[in-house]
C-alpha cells in the first residue's frame, strides 16, 4: 500500500456545489438538534428535500492560514438558514488544522 495523502491545509480558493455542508459543521456533535434549529418545515423532511434545499448550495470557499471563509450563493431558503443561527458563531475545526470556519451569505 502507498502512503495516505495528507489533508491539504494550504491557502486557496475554490467553488463547490455543496457549500451548505459547511453549515452543519458546528452541529456534528448534536446532529439530532439540526431540524429544530432550521425550522419546523424540516422536522420530518425527507433526505431529498433537505439535500435540495439546504445542502445543494453553491459556495465559494477560501482557505486561509487561520480561517476558512464559506460564502453561500443566494437561494430562496437562505432566510431559514440565517434565522437558524448556524452561521452566527465561527467554529474551530480541529481536524482541519484548528482553522476557524466562518459562514457568510451572498
């Protein structure tokens, strides 16, 4: 077996179609509270709806020396995400060089 590639922590910028995934980093330890934070509309939502409305969001990701900034593109469901407060507090990511994750909305 070859060497396992190391996670690239170097500064860079890229676009992704699943920028909404970054919103849920702060909730990884408490994933069962996710629907309660986003709104009643998602209490019993199927995975397809959650993916389409909340995760399948284009975003620009900028990886810096100490911070990762994710700017989510405009979407009709952004008011739910903003109201949830998921993006209000930057989150430390120990698995990513202890960089701080900051979420913004375009």
